[in-house]
């Protein structure tokens, strides 16, 4: 019988509660002696980590086991004190589940990329000569019939021979060829062994910079196959003690893979540059103070996972605070949560650029009270020049929901050269053409795609194939499914209810509005950030044309906003004789 750590503590808790005399429980020593005599003595195999845990009970845990409870999430279990001395957030189970799924996909993609790189190198390598064909080095030696007295090949082979003048030259040539072949063989073995070492892909190292109880690190170690060392860092002694206790509590797998350190996360990351394949940041509040050291700690092609919980700041509640932390000014609109994602991505890119690095977003999620971004980090001074093309300022009309993006940079290509220039602007006049109001300007934000659809599809397939291993399967599968259906190249989104509130009219159904946009020749999709949000590449004038036509058709036309409705450009047909986008909604409604 093999005794597990969780089984040990559960029986302890039952014995303590069942053996009370009056109001005084039996001593821990008596309870533990009883348990050991009945269970541990009958065990045929004893795990070494169990002995460590039993010793740890007497040194780190209090005498009353009722002060502790077992919390199980996924395959990991932790001991939590009743006083909640170490922070644990149950709501973040969605966060941890998505992180486990992304980490599994990252390991799989990393292996595929490594194999593709090796196959590419193999195809580009020079052909090895056949056994019956002399190598180029042999041919060169054959041309010189007088071998040197001290022949060396890269310091590997050395020949010292006394050649008699009576011996034929062919013998000298044969010896030279033989020695050259031996040297080539030795070099080939060395190069082969070096190539074999290079081909070996080491398991990825993971750093959890703010570990607290260590639950996230333990889940990585126990649930993700192919993972290497997991380093948990925290600057609170109580958290480090709890993390080490939980490592022992989770058995030999956790003990062999997870290690806990007492250190400042910023100092630890900056003193370990490019040493971790994955760096996980999940701070209490803003991650801005950790980003500079985090982007330096990730290897080329590695992944940075980052959480931000200061949504009030990122969504425009305190714009000046957001600018001081992230370098961007937020705007208060229905798209503010997606804008928060793009502000964090722009901030990470800014920190990475200082070290000639850049990011490639894989997945960006906003849910509950936080946001979570997953980005890969690469080093390239030339690719870093494209950063201004991925950033934009946002102009938000104060009178209606119209918004416009102003790219920071642009490029001009001529032959094989590319010139990087400032972006053209402004993209909007002083007053909104739809309602006549002024514009607020925010940003810069990340205006490039925030998801990699190939990754999203792979992550979703992995989650569905192992649904029993994700405690929050229903929630994360729904979010990932919605993300997989989003338009990846359309920043921000519209709110149909806000459009109708501006016009003071009833809202059309989402099906009618989507059909009108599609009939106008544009794309439209939902967004995971807001169930009522709609992402579309249609210009704002087309959107307002559709809404004007809806107002004209609806019964609330008399109370509609005149400032927008009066700009209706439609005369029934376009110059080509076809119904325009706004008239298509009338045709659908009448049919």
C-alpha cells in the first residue's frame, strides 16, 4: 500500500475530529502514533518524499491540524491555513486553466519548430562523399607528394614519421591518404557528436515570478507533459514556506521539478537573462514594474504570460495613472476592455524594443476582473523597425460611437529597399462628420492582431480532448471558441445598443444588422470581450448609413437624432443601379 500525502493529511483531519474528549482534542503525537501504527507500518513501499513531508509536519505546521484545509485544483493540492496567510484566489482558476492549455500547446509547437529547423539545416548541408570517392581534402593531399614533417588537422591528428629515401613515393601518398582519412573520420565523429548535442531539445524551463502558495507552478509540473524545471519566486517568507510545504505535499514529481526561492522577482529575472523558456507574471495589480526585467529573462522564441488586474486604470477610470504606468492614454468606450488588452501589448512591445526585441501575440483574453496576454519574444534589430506599423492612436467622437485609428508609422518599398516614415494624418477633421462633435484622442495601442488563429485552434482542440483535466472547462472552452471566430485584423468593436442609444431608436436584431453589413461587402463577427459587441471592417459612414435606414424603417423615426439622420446619402440605388448597404436592410426587413 502506497500512502500519498493528501491521504495522510485527510486521515489526520478525520482522526483529530473523531477522537475529541470533551472540548480538548487528543495530542498530535498520539493521533500520529495511532495512524502510523495502523497504516504506515503496513506499507510495502515508502516514498522518500513522504518522509520529508512527515518531518515537515512537525517543524512547519501548527499543533492543531484543523487550522489547515486541503484545496485541490486540477491534479495539484495545496495546504491552506485558516488565517489565509498566503494569498489564494479561487476565481483565478480560469486563468490557470488557460495557462496550462497554452503551455501544453507551446511545448508542442516548440518541438515542431525545432524539428523543422533541423530538417531545413539537413537539406542545406553539403553532401557527404561516398565511401569509394575520395574527399576534397584527400585529393589535395595527393597533389602534394611531399608530406610535411608535422601534419596536423585542427589539432586532432599529428604524424611524426621518418621516411626512408629508398621507399617509393606511392607509400608516402598512401600513408598521407590514410592519415587524412583518419583525421576526417575523427572530425566527423566530433562534428556528429556536436550535432547530436545541438539536435537534442531540452525541456522548457518555466519561471513563476510571483508564486504565493505555488499552486500554479505545481499544476504546471504535474499536468503538463514534457515540462522541465519550474522555478517559483516570491519575496515573502511566509509564501516561500507555504510553497515549499506544498511542493513536498504533492509528491516526488513536484519535488523533482519545482523549486522555490526567496527573492525579488525583478532582481531575479534581470540577473538571469535569456534563461527561461516561459516566464509567468500574475501580480496583484499592475504588472508594469516587472515587464522590463521579464522581457530580458525570456529566451528567443520563448513565451511571456502576463496578467493585469488593474482594470479600472486600464479602462479609463484614471487616465493619467494609466499613462504613467503603461505609456498610453485610455478612452472610455464600450471597447475599453479590448483597448486595455492592446495597451498592455503596446507596453510590453515598448519594453522589448529597448533590447532589440519584439513580441508576437499568441492569445489575449479579457475575462472576469482581469486580462491575460500570451506573447512570444524574439530578438531582431531589423524586425523591431516594424513596431510603429503595429501601433496606432485612437480618435473617439464625444457625441457618437464613431472611432478612427491613426497609425504611427508607414513604409515605402522601392525595389528591395524599405523606407520607414511617419504616418499620414490626421485621419479625422476637427469635428465629426456624423454628429458635429469633437474628438478625444487616446493611445497609442497595439493595432495589429492580438491572437494567432492557428494557436487558438490548437489550444481549443487540446482543451476539448482533455476536458476532464480542466476544472473550468465550460468557461474557457466558450471563451476560446468565441476568440476563434473573431476577426483577427480588426481592432476594437462597436456596440449595437450604443448606436441605437445615440439615435434614440429601438435596436435591430443582430442577425439583421450582420446581414446588412455582409450585403454591403464587409466582414463582421462577435468578440469575446463583450457579448453585445460587433467587430467589423466596415467604415463608420457605412455603419451609420445602415442605422439611418433602420431608423427610417422603424416606428421611432420621429424621435430619432436629427444630427445624424439628416446626413442620409441614399437615394434608393447606387450609381451601379444596386441597392446600397443601408437600403439592403429595408429590403430584408420588408421581405
